[in-house]
């Protein structure tokens, strides 16, 4: 299912402002698109979560 | 995704023992407009409620009495059914609500034509529809006058929720919930090395802190709601007291003078506040201590003599010169060294900014303007208090003269003011940002501290279960989802608002009515209320705009849309409805034919249905055709 423009723009703006890797940005956007369309595999979600960058000092 | 209603069937539902209503043109395509005439008492509201229940799945929560409400009065009937025939994209779905009158139970069945297996238990929707078809959203397209009022009522957030559900922003919440579940599973699987007791302790700590935090959030929402109600009542009472005083010939002149002084003084206070806010942008006027420190900073900056040319750019140029200013040759080694150290010096742009600050600090002059403005504000606030006391005194005079009504109102007002005072005290503790602003706060009565305590307990639990990194990452993903949800909602609200105003303009031509914003509900621009007919017109415009450009194309089912409309507005509404909606199922009674239903007599794609109880109360028949529909109206 094609996402509507407002959601696409919101995802792009959020990802542009983030410091995440291109791989995370691509897969996170795809995850949302898939989630709107069909049941999503838990492993897909886990893989995307694991791609998040976190600072060492926390 | 296109959703169409193709018809429905009643089996043993109240006064209808067996009846099929087919809205199609015979090829699984419904007419754009289906007008259903059902006189009062035939089951119009029942039909609409059953449609809602079939689509939103709410019948599973019905109690025995509610189920038995649909039982026919005739014979000994133990079961009933309402079957809704729909078309979702190109597939035909029958959603069946089975009512077991004997046991007082409702259950759903689904039948998809062309699918093996025939009738399935449950209400089995296509995946994309499962997040959309809930009670709140179904009420948006199976519509009645009450829903229209809710769209404009400030007491709920129906309008915003409709956008959330239609555009499935709630799916982002579902994704967050799924992430939480995965983290919890990981926590449950990573308890090695921990005793059962210590795991249980850290988990209980976390759950307790979470409970306190959520309770405080609930409490805040409750207080906000209560304060709105109390303030509204307070204003009503003040208005009533004001009217009573104005009606007294002796006091009315004095009251008029006090009212006029109050307006003038309130204006002065607003002006004082504006000037103070502007004045505070110059900190040297706020407090002598700031003035002293800024002067000291200015002196230091003059003494330091900021370099005008010894900047990063100077060293970058120097590195590329053959000789240094001291005469030494600059080779590759020296060049590398200079370039590395150039970064330690300020750039030209930073120097420009610092010099601007230095000049500004050197030239400013502190004045007493801000202090004078604060004094003036205090005087005006005192004056306003005196005016209010004067108004109260007028009320007391009437009370002493034996006016019971004013006594009652003033007692109620005093009680409300007390409640508001207590409520505000509690609220201030809840929302205080730190102990400096309220020393009584702790992590059990303040939201910010409770959130911090909850986060700490979560961290402890995650550290204990070796899932801290996973937890941190999942929180970050959830923050992204929140930001996306918020941003998408704002963008959608703006689009729907623009389109709604265009639609309103084309329906209501006699007055300029505009929606200012969607803030939970629709907020009117420069007015507080509209007529009942206008409320309907606004609600239709809003729903039409909502569906426009959505990936879901729903039918629009309306119960008696024209009953409350003036004859002059009816025609305009009847013209706009087919423009806004691709499929309309309109339930009417005979009084809605004039100027509304009859507007569709020459419409190219319309069908007319008249459902009536004919031979006794239990047998209903459905007659299709304009002539019968029209003559039925005349008989009535």
C-alpha cells in the first residue's frame, strides 16, 4: 500500500533530522510502510531496533 | 481501498421477521444515492445501530438485556440475524451479527464469496481495515445528528480522532506497543544470574513507579476537565449576578461605572504585561545584579582586546605562504603543524559576533522603565481588585435587601471559587518543574519527578536483565514514531481544515463561517456557536474532506439528515452531499421529502426504497421506486 504524502513527509523529515545510519533510515521507513499494509514479522522489527545508534555515555 | 454497502437482511429483528434490502443496480455496484424511507417505529434507528455494531465489532460487549432488545415481540423466536452485504475492493463480504435471544449472546460470522470454507466465525476484516473499523471511526460514516454536534463540541476530541483513525496514525501506536512487547519478551528471557526475588523486586519497583506516573497523568487530565466545568459555571453565575444588579434601578448606574472601569483597567493591565515582556528582553533592566555583571563582562572584553586578524583564516593563509612572518621557511612539516593548530583559533564569523556583543555591551544604558512598568502593573491589579470588590458589594446590598436569588448565586460562587482554589493548588503541585518553584513536590505527587523515578526504575530493571541497550534503542525508535505521528497529524489537520473551509463555503452561502483550527474538535473562527442546520453542514463538510484523498473510500450513511434543517438550507445540503461522498445511504422520514429527498428525483444514479410494516406489525415490506416513495409521503 502506498503511504499518503503527509506520512511520507513526516517520516522523511524525522529521518533527515536524525543522526542514524542510512541503513536504519531506509529500513525504518520500510518497516512503517509494511506495518500499514500487512502483519509484520517480529524479526524485522528487532533488526531495525538493533540498527539504532546510541551514545556511549548513557 | 473502496468499501461499499450493497444491502442488508433482517431475520427476526424486532418488527421485521424477514426482509432483504438490495442497494445494487444488479451487478454488485450500488447506486450512488439510496434513499430509505422508514417511518418512525419501523426500525430506522435499530437498522443504523445494527450496521454500526456489525462494522465496529461492539456487539461482543453487549449484555443479555441489550441482545434481547432486538427480539421480536411475536411468537417464540430464539435467534435473530442482521446480515450486512459489503464490497471491499472487488471482494464481496457478508458480515453477520447472530443474536441468541435465549442465552442473551451476540456473535459474528463472516462470509467471503469465492473463499473456500464458507462461513467463518468472527468478524474477519481485511488486515488494512482492522485498525480503522472501531466504534469511534465507524460513527464517522454511519452518522447522525449527535455525531455532528460532537464534531464541534469542545468537550471531546472526536474530530481529531477521526483523522487519527482514518489515516491510521494509531498504527504507529500499535507498532510502539509491539516494540514494547519484544523488549518485555527479551527481559523475560534474560534473567540468568538473578534470583527470583531480586528480579521480582526490581520489576515491582518499576511497575509501581509506572502506576504512580500514569495515575498522576490521569489526575492532571481530571483536574483540567473539572476546572473547565467550574470556570464555565463561575462565568454563568457572574453573568446572572450581573444581570440581577443591572435590573435594579438604584444600583445600575454604579454598576455601569464599575463595569466600564473594569474594562479600562483590564486594558491597562494587558498593556503593562506587553511592555514588561518586551522590557525583560533587556536583562540589565531586570535586576541591578545583571547590570553589574554585564558591565564587568564589557570591561573584560575591552581589556582582552579581541584580535581582529589573528583568526583561523590568518593561520590558514600563513600555512600556504613560503615564509613565516618571523622569516623562517615554511616547509611541509611546519605547514601541517600550523593547519592543525589553526582550529584552536576563532573564525572570522565568530569574531564578528563577539565584537558585536562587545559594542552592544559598551553602549547600553540601564533605565527604570521596566521597574516603573511593574509598579504600574501592581497598581492596576490592586485597582481591578477594588473594582471586583465594588461589584461584590453591590451584590451584597441586594442580598441585604432580601434578594434570595442573589444570595444563592453568591453562595454557589464562593463554593466554586474555593473548589477552583483547591484544584489549582493540587494542579500546581502536579505540574511544578522543580523544587524551587514548589517545595512540596515529590515523586508521588509531581509528574516530572514521577516520570524521572519511573525512568530510573526502568533503567535499573533493564540493567538487571541485561537488556539495557535494547531498551535504550527501543525507546529511541518509539521517540521517532511519536515525532512522525505528531508531525503527520499536524499536516493532515491542515489539509483537512483547508478543504473543510472550501466545502463549508460552498454550502453555507448566507454567512461567512470558517473553521479556525482542529484542536481535538473543530474550532470556529470568531464565533462561539452556529445553528443546528449549520452544525450539520459543517460536520458533512468535515467528513467529506476527511474522506477526500484518503486511501479508504467509505460509504456515508446518514440518519434523518434534513429533519432539523430549514427548508432553505435543505436544498443546499442535498446538492453538496453527492459531491462529498461516493456512496450515500440516507434514511429519511416523510417530513424530509420536501426540499430534500425530492431534490434527488432527477438525480442520475439514485434509488428510492420505502420500508413499512404492512400486514400486521411483524411483517415489513420494502418497495423500490420513486413513485411509491413519493406517494407514501403524500399519504403521510
